[in-house]
C-alpha cells in the first residue's frame, strides 16, 4: 500500500507510513517521537521541498514544528524558510555584534513561529538583508535583486495587514520594531517614523498603567535614535509627535533602575542620548522656554551621571568579561564619549567650540577603530538593524576639524562596509567627503602625516567613570593644533540636510555654512549632489 501524501510532517520526512491520527499520529507516539502535525492543503509541498525547507529553517527544538506554526495566511513557499533562516543566523548575530539585544536574539524569533504578522516581517528582513549583499553576489551571477525586493515588499505588506490579529501590547510593539527595521532598509522613512511612534505610544501608555515593556522600550530607543540623527530632509524627524508619544518629563523624573546586564546599560544610554536630542530640538524649535529647558537639562545631566555610576558599579562587581562583553564595553564607551562631546560643546556658539575637544575626538576614533577590527567579518556588507559605528563616525568627521584626526575617521568610514538601519557607511562617507572638501577649499595644499589610531585593550580601560562629570576633566590628545591648519569659522559647514535616494545611489546635500557675523543664523547655502 502506497504511503499517503497527507501524513504528518515527521512521518513524511522519515519516509514511513503514517496512520494520520490527529492531533498526533499513533506511529510517532508509539516510537516516542514528537509528532509535528500536518500541513494544511493550501500549504502542501512535495516531500523533497519539505525536507529542504526544514533544513533551511534551523530553529531551536523540533524544526518541522515551525512549519506548522508558520502563518496560515499564505501557502508556504520553499524560499520563505530560507529567508527566515538567514534572518536568524546572519541578520540577528550581525545586529547584536556591538550591543546585546534579547529582543532580536530571543523574543522576535519565538514570536515569529506563532504570529503570522511577525513571521512575515522576519522573512522581509531576511530578504532585505540578502538584497543588501546582492550587488556583490550579482556580479557572480548568484542573485536577483528585483526578486528579493519584490519578495521583501510582499511580506512587509502582509505583516502590516495581519497586525490586527495580534493579541497583546508586547506583540504589537514587537511587530512595530520589525516593521520599522524593514522600512529603514526599504528607504521608506515616513513609514518607519509611523511604526516607531506607534510603538512608543504603546510603551508610554503601558508604563502609565504600571506594566512593563522595558526590553521593547529599550529597543525602540535604539531605532528611534537612528531616526533622530539621520532625519532625511524629504521626511524630517517628527519631533512634535515623538514628544507626544513618549513623555520626556516622566523619563527625566523617574529614577533609573539598577542594571542587571550590559543590555540594560545599553538601552539606558540610548534613552539618555535620545533625551538629549529631544531637549536640543525643543529649544531650537522654541517648543519650551529657556528657564524650564535649563531645569530639564539639569535632570538630564543627573540621569547621565547616574548611568556612569551604574557602569562603574556593574563593571566593578561583575565577573570577568567575555569577548562579547568586551565588545559591548567598547561600544558603550564610544556612544558615551560621543554624547559627552555634544554636552561639552554645548548647544550654542560657533563651530570653533569643538576645537578644544581633540582628546575626546581621538578617544572616539580609537574606540571605533578597535571595534571595527573586532567586528569586521568575512561578509561583504556588515548589516545591523540597530545603531553601530556609522553614527559616531559621522559626528566625529563632521565636527572635528583637525586634519589628521578627521581624515582618519573618514578613511575608516570609506573602508568599512556597513549598513546600520538607515545609515550606510558608503553614502555617509561620500557625503562627509564632500563636506570636508568644501571646508578645506580655502586651505590650499596640506602637508601632514596620517594619523593611525592605536587600538585599545578592552581589559584595561583606565578612565574612571566618576571622572567624566568633573568640571576640570579633559582628555589628553596625542595631536595638537600646532601642526594643523585651522579652518576659518565662515568656511565651516554648520548644518547638513540630506535627501537620500538609496535605490538610485545618490543624495542631495544642502549645506548651511557658518555666518561671517554675529547676527545671522547661518551663512550661504550650498547645494550639491553626491553619488555612492
């Protein structure tokens, strides 16, 4: 008697006859095997495709169960499990190479197997990551970029359509994060803002009712910081909506929770950094008066000092760090010194106010160089759904006008091939290269030695956390202005507005030069187009 093609997944893979009893077949029970259930008629696939799909899925536990838990909303394509497997085995580890994230490493993977909307979002991310690597693969004839784009957009749309079926706030916020990451990689900045703001609103309401979405809130802060620092001019960051969605006053007033992990410390630092940008934008947009603004800044500084204290306590009492822990230690210090640069420079004044911070800039460059060496894998492109090296290197290259230091940061951006949410190192490097060229036009030929950053030993990071808040604290630099040309104030770029078209590999830059007097807000405006 021929074997039925309607047998359970386990028996079909084993190539044995199934009695087709439900919910679990007796054949599996009698042999003490886990019966993985049955595919629906619309999800049926030949045994060879089923075996291949199970191999590609590579999930923890009975791998075939993931197929029965896959969304019933659409037939299972043999390619879909491979995109999910790529997301799980490549995208997630790459995303978490600098900062740990239990959301990406655990929560979203578990939810994807039970929630159709999140399953589709994960598949979209896997396909989009493969599309990012596609140009190099296409040169070898290994991929079809249009097919990957079409597949990703299809699953992205299905994920949004199925959002209504999610039964809890945590699941909705999880989907918002996955959709925001997908929109980032699709270049749909407006949709990304919508997803993030929806998630922030839910977390804020959840906190108000005494519930806890701390892990998801921390992940939202990371993605939102990407959006704040990027803010494409064609789709500006929605500061008013952001302020309404997440109460800054509440964040600054509540005491920080003692950390139990580097993930907690990472999420708190990104939350503090986000608060800084909200405060800065509130003053410039005249959304708050100067007096109340100063009060909030004082609360912000206290929160940052408490974070520094928590870092000292955690690192002083923790067990010897692992390799991954040391990578996170370096990453936290990179974002911390970047924030301290912004605080020391203050929100007002000429661009020359950054010139006294050479030690800070050099420390940031050394941290970035060390991290680049530790995380530069064999992949053609290093993809992360969260912030990485590009944001700090952008700030350093823009605001540091010391020729040797600045060009060291720019060279790093040019040679690293990273995609971190909406931030791409190739586009950022070309844009910054244009800014540097504009600022150095008046200097003529420059003869200076290249600065090569010495790498840091993560086991002997000697700057005490308590030192950063002292008014007299400064970082010594190995370089000085004695042998470097000084760019005049009115030749410096004050602000950069960019409209980026990743699909066409070009960006339109609008550069606001510094004013030549004390009355104008800015000088001439230069408009340029860069290709990458």
